[in-house]
């Protein structure tokens, strides 16, 4: 028996240029507005048998605003960025350009002292693979990075593909399958 998992990227908590590593800020005004605009298309996901969110304030608020009443799932947390936590990519690139280059080039590198990209993708894949098989479905609201990691894992893409996946706030992907055998299911948008 397979399981269907819909992953919803949390609404924004900052503009793209002010996004910070391991950002745990709540939804900003734009994020709340975007949730209201997308709600008609996403609210039906509240019918899922199991509803989760990453432990960040913006993921919880997104899930609550959509009527999911999600349970926080620690395994869905964003990548641990170590000493880069709270900084923007521009901040880090200005201070540690060689470290940023190493991090982008090698999925096993963790120059920030946190979690390597490969370990992050594996952690998210482990969460996917331990979901209970059910006839219904599961929904989870998480950071865009978590959605990217899940997609890379499910498609068995090389870790470098992570950098080529653009996950916008409130975008949704649906994966169907069993542990270690996932398929991407694209559905028509009603937005």
C-alpha cells in the first residue's frame, strides 16, 4: 500500500534578499497576504489523515492559517547551518567566500559547522520513508529547503540538483510511493 505526501512550502517571513539561514522568524505581512490568496487552493489539503509542519513559527502559522492544525515534526526542520544561522548568503559570502564556494560545490562539506547538504537530504528522505502507508494522504508544511530536499531524495537526483530546484512560498509538491520508491505527482493548479 502506498502513501501520498503533499508538501507545502511555508509562506514567506522575509523578502528573498533578506532570507536568512535557519530563519525562524514568523510570517511577515506579505506572507499572511499570500496565505489568504492561496487558501482556496490549499485548504482542501486539510482533509489529510496526518498533518505535520516543521517546528518553525512560519510553518506552524502557515499550517494553522490553512486550517491544517498541524503537529510539529522535528525531523522536518531546516538544514542546520551552524555558525551561519541568522545570516544572509550575502553576509556569509562577504566574510567567508571560500567556505561558501566549498559548501556549494561539495554536498558533504559543512564549513559552517552544521549539517552537510547530503545529510540534510538524507534526513528528509528518512522522514519520508518512515511515513505510515495508508489509503489516504499526509500533508506537511515546511521550509522551502525541506521541500527541495524531499524532491531531490524522492527523484534520486544527485545532491547538486538541490541548487536547481526553485521552491516558492506556498508551492506544493505531491509524492506517492513507499519507502525508497517515490514518484512525483503533478496536479493541475486551481490558483
